[in-house]
C-alpha cells in the first residue's frame, strides 16, 4: 500500500476522492490552502483509494499522509 503525502503545510480546503475510488495518474486528490492560495495535490501513479486520512479543515504539515491507496 502506498500513500500520497502533503507537499507543503496548509489547510485541507477540499477532498476530491473517497475510499474505493479509482484514481488516474495526475488526477487531483486533495486541494490544500495556504496564504489564500489553493494548491492541488495529484496522484503520482494510478491506483485505488483505500483510505482518506484527512477531512476538510484539517491542518497538515509537509509530509503528512493525505490518502492511502494501492
């Protein structure tokens, strides 16, 4: 099982996937907000979402797990 991690510190603005959903490489999975800028986080490869580790409004640091997938 792999994971998608945050590439920056910020607030989870929007979660775009849910458990069981197939995700294609390059597809946005979460949008983070920092300093009023919205920054999408994309899947690095195709897979299936096993668990979403965050909810909208959560604060995350760089490297924190956002989505687990296989």
